[in-house]
């Protein structure tokens, strides 16, 4: 008769993956917040120019980079360097999201 595996041993790989799942969820929520804010701001813009498009693409580059520090954060939980990399990446994307839309002020719909 075959012996059933111990449930405590069987759960260990999934338990080790929880930091990765939580980091992925955190990254999703942060990127979703950037998307919602971007959507709200760009609904108010009447037209765009090349400067705005390139600044927008630069902001998307910073946001697209976020899964990398998220993976580092999930892999090296508790590491100050991983936390700093993630925080710096989010701050850089957030700063550019705020300052990168300054040229759009002249293109906004007047309400």
C-alpha cells in the first residue's frame, strides 16, 4: 500500500511562493493606480503634441520597469536593498507621472 505524503511537507513549496504572490499583487495595484490616474488626466486633454507623446512614453517605460523590482522584492524579502530598489522605482515613476504632464496644461479642455 502506498503511503500518502505528509500535508505539512506538501505545502512548503506554496508557502515559499507567498512573498512572490504578494509582490505581484502589490505591483498590480501600483500599476493599476498609475493607469487610472493617467486615464483621468488624459480624458481632459483636447489634443496632443510630440513632446507630450514622448513624455508619456517615458512614463510608460518607468511603469513597465516596475515588475522587475517587484520580482527582486519578492525574491529577497526583508532585504533593505530590494525595498529601496522598489521604492525608488515607484517614486521615479510617480514623479515622472506628475511632472511629465506639465506640457499638457496648455492642451487641456477648458471647463
